[in-house]
């Protein structure tokens, strides 16, 4: 099986090695040397990705490397599916992005509301969601409201996750209103802006804030105002049609079949029915490369603008009020995905539980998109070390 994976990895790649326009409005491709990268150094990614597949860290992967607005490396490795049949990975394969959804779905949408004057980062959540409880000091009774910034930087004090089985038993499945009722009243673990705790509940709350303001579901708003504006072909919540057919499966379920085209995250799937602020976006490497280029270009791609340049800059820096504890707005500026060589003052990115990651470095005008479905067929793979190695090889290949 492992040898077969490696053979398929070699047979199923697409390597971009000369300048040419991409079909269907995607990124133009270019040779690494034409954008100041050493092709031999860059090709070192193949070895570390194939080693990870051989070790069982993931059944397959797709890597996209972008520089100066062009796709310089796009390659598929291994298999997209092992159960019930073996299916080779292709560069068109669509992945459950898991928490990368927080960035490309929720954050980009919320930042549009900020620049449109519909939302302030310092606004308290209960301005939009009545009954959303503040943090309360158990000794003095003092209350401190949780703000939008607190949610976006994971400094709100909300618990990391919710008790899915208990919530399904209490509210039924799906029940977005029941989930939000739980979040409104669940424990606050610390005073806002005094500590950091990564929480999916933060972004489910942001989803609800956006939906209150716009009157639209997050999935519909993001499709109309982000994905469609950029001309993305295979980026959506709750995939259907051709996109569904391209989806990589994730974990095996009780019926011995894997989830395919349904979000892996339990809260997103079982309580929110696929429309969720913390997870739920499906996409492929080429579409994510377009998003990365738009952000590297100040929010615009080929005349299609999703954010203003100042908004993108604000999103990519840690807010002053949470400088000691916070992350950038909706993204992360520290983590394995960024590697060791990109400038820590500028680089930002995010990972997803299923094995996905994006790295964006404005300083070198480079993006690295590594997509795997490490949870197929079982949730026992790990790509933490792999994504660091890949980011380092890409950074090391930049020679001018």
C-alpha cells in the first residue's frame, strides 16, 4: 500500500515550470526562477511530503506555492481516499478546511462589516446578541463585556469547545439557536483580554453577530461577498455538484464509510448543520491561492476587491489592547505553519484540524498552501512537523 501511494504520488502531480495563463481565471503560473526562487531547493518539498505519506501521517496532500502573484508550484501527492476504494489525489481535490474556515470564511466577512461601518472591533457582543453574558468577577461582582476583538483574537475567555453530545441531547440536531444559547451562558474562563485560549465558540459567536447585522446566513454572505467576488470555482460551505464530487473524504463513521462533503467538526456539523463560523468551508489549493494573492495585493485580485488595503493591514497585525496575549484578527502570527525562516514580524496564517494550512508572508510576497486530509480514514495522522518543514523549504528557496 505504501509503495502504491508513492507511485500514485509521482503519477498524479502537476508541476508548473513555465510562465503561462491559467485556465478559468485562476492564477497565472510561472517558473520558480522567474520569481526569484531556486527550483532545486524548492523541489525539496517533495521528499518531506512523500516521507510523511510513507509514515502514515496523511494519505495524500496538495501543495501550492505562490510568489509575486503567480503559482510557482502546484503538486498532488499520494491518495485522496483509501476507504472504501483507493483514489489518487489530484491538484483539483477539494478539502474540508476545518479551522482555516475561520480565516477565509468568517474573518474576511467580518472585516468587510468593519470597513463598511456596520461593526466596531471594540463593540460588545451583547450589542448584537442580547443576553450574551459578560465576564463577572466572582468576588467583586464587576462585569467586563466581551468584545469583537476578544472573539477574533481568542482572548474572550470562552471555553475552547462545547459538549456536543450533551447539546444534541438537549436541543436536537441541528439546532443553531440552541448552540448559541449555550454559548451565551457558558462559563467564562478568565477576564477578557488578560489571557489567550483558542476557542471555536469565539467564531461561532462571530458568525451569529454577522448574521444579526446582515440578515443572511454566514454561508450565503461569504459566497456572495467573498468567494464569488474573487471568482472562486470550488470554495463553499456544504458543497454540491462538481465540488462535492471533488471532495476528499475524512474520518470513517459508524457505518464504516467516511464523511465526504460534510464538515468533520462536530459542532459545525451536528449543531450548526454545516453553516458555522468555526469550520465548514471546503476549497482547493488553486482557490486558496487566489485568496492569498488578494490579501498580498491589499485585498484585490484582478480588479475584484474584497477588502481595502488598510483593512488587510489591520487584520494582519496583533491589536494593541491584546498585544501580550492576542493573535492577529482571525489569523495567527505564531505557529508551526509559519516555519522558522519567514519574518515573524510579517508572516501570518492558520491551520485546520483535518490537516490543512495557509501561510501568507507580505514581506517576501509569498504564500504556502498545504492541504491534507490527515483524518482519513482514521483520526491518527499528524502534519504538525510536516507543515514546518515545508514552510522552511519554501522560505529557503527564495534567493532574491
